């Protein structure tokens, strides 16, 4: 989520708009593998999730495509997460494997170990603070994952977890197998009015952000490039072999110190190889968001990870500067006719087909590199522009900029919000001050990254 353009009148938004207007690759895929035969293992990284773990597991029990294994990895918290998970699994007949860490090692090593220790076709990562609202979430992700060998990850739409969503899941038969009562005494409801206010504030902020990102920016990227920069890591299906190969390559270089958010690094690394990360609009998961006072910390993790991944995979960001070289190659291929003859002979068709391998990326870049370059440009340029206007006291220009940004952002929210357009626009107005306050946190993150890069030399980035 770290690649959100702060200023919505931006090159990224224009890029997504062009993609949506142009339409997707019209190639009809003919996948060689049957997704229904895929073996799926679900890995649940959890740390202090005693209030969420039953919701997480109950949503798995509702899935139309049942995983072979459900592996809960408790990362050393020693709370009630494991006892409640085992209690639910016994009551619901869910086959659950529990791995308890003596001390916390983080999410990245968990994904790496499970990719190596199990032999599934698909490694589905479901965070302990997330539940799958759509019963066909896993099935749809696996189905789309198998539309082509170039697709390495698939996730659905992610929205904030609200009290009403928790209550709705608690009314399902799968959830009620655990407590056997008609109502569920949700611990979230007992946190007090102040905590409820902080949580509500974060939820409306994140709802507006996620709708803007996933139903507009990411959707446009998907149509334009057949990929997004990175999957949303709280509920994502990976081709296990691709992930295992990824860690086999990068572990000798970096160990477990990749970036501060594993899904962003993994997404960049997969794009670097020529694979694609896709997002589905027709299935939904809900994830618990931090209370508002913890937002700066999460902004730091996401934003710094994006910058760190840009540093590691700078060849992707240099894609725009290789456009002429790539255009000349495409022209030569068309002139020779060889590429067209090969394509006509292919029995397996795939949308957005591109050559695999790092060598191609180094020489020609990747189409999705345009999105990464523009996101990095905006992340630096917009706060810088605001600071310059403030320092030079360009009040009129500043006012015009902020009003124009607000109008366009609200217009986008109105278009992408289905069934609650007015309510979403009002939420967008309410959270505008918070959105701009968080630009300060993001600016500090960029300064800290610059210090890591050029002053301290710190590269111990890890989640």
C-alpha cells in the first residue's frame, strides 16, 4: 500500500486512467495447468492475535476451496492465540498445525521457511488479524494465479475490518461451532469509547485510501501492465516454487534483512524476474487496522519498504529511460516476423506475455517499472512542492493545489464507491486533515531512508 500518490493529480493517476480507457490485453489465455488440482497450504503468521484468530480460522472453514494444510505460526507472543486456535479447530473439525516460536523472528523468515518445508503448489499467506469475507476468496485467487505461468501472486481487494464485519462473521455457522451460543461477546466491543474512536478514525481513513488505490490506481495498473507493483500481503496466494527460488537467491545476499515490509520486497523481486502480481476486484478480505496513534509507525514500515525496494531494484525504476531501446527491439522483432510466427505456433496463450529473467530487466526494464518510477517521483516531489510553497509563502498557489487535490480525490472516491458514494465522499472530507498530517510522517521516513543510505549505511531492514 506504500505506493499511494499523495497528490492525486499525478502521473500515476493519469497512467491508470489511460490504462482503464485503453482496456486490457485481449489475448484469451489457454492455461496448461488445471487450477482445481492445485495443492494449497495456508500459512497464518500471528503475533498477539488472540482476539482475531477465531475470525481468521472461521473464514477459512467457510472457503469453497479447502486447503490441504493450515499452518499457524505463533511468533513468540505467548498469549491466548494458540489455545483459542486449537479450541476452534477441534470444535470446527479444522486440520490445524501449530508452530510456536520461542521468540519472535518476524514474518519474512516465516514465509521463507514454509515455502521450503512444504511441497504445495500454492502458499497462501493469511495474517492472523485478517479474515476472508468472500467464501470463494482462495478459489478465485488460485484460479487467476493459474491463468499463466507468468503470474506469481494473486490477492483480492482488502478493506478495513469494522465491528459490523466482525459481528456478521460471528453469526455464521462456521464461527458458532466454536462457542455454540447465538451471540458472541466480542472483546473488541469492550475496549472503551476512546479506543473505538481511534479505531473508527483509522478505518475511515484507510477505507478511503484503499478504495482509491485498489479500485482505481491498482486497477488501472492491472489493465495497463497486467500487474501491480506488489500484492497486498495480508491475504495473498503465491506460487510456492517462485517464492522458494526467490529466497534461495536473496538469502545469501541479504539474509532475512530484506525490507521493512515483506510483501513489497517480494512484489518488486517477482516483477524484476518478469513475473506478475495480480489483484482481483470480485473477492474481499478484511484486515484489522491499527488505532490512529499507531499510523505513523505503519506509514514508516510501508513507505520505507517501498523506498528500500526501489534501491534494491533500481533497474525497474530506470525503465522509462530504456523505452527507446525497448521500442527499437520490438520494431526489429516485428520487421523480422519471427516473433509473430512463434506466437502463432504457441498452444499455450498468456496475456501480457514477456521474457523472464534478470538479464532482460537490466537491458530493457519492465512495463510495470513505469508505475514504480512515477510513484517514487511523486513520493518525493509532492511533499517537496508543499514545503517550497510554505517557505516562499506562496499562499495562493498552495490553496489552489490543496483544493484541486481534494476535489479530484473526492471525485475519484465518488466514482469507485459502489452503493455508498455520498457516505464515502463525506468520509473523504473528514479524513483530509489526517491525510495531510501523515505527509509529514512520510517526509520524515524519506529523510530517515536518506540517512540509512548515505550517512549511517544501515541496511538491516527487516520485518
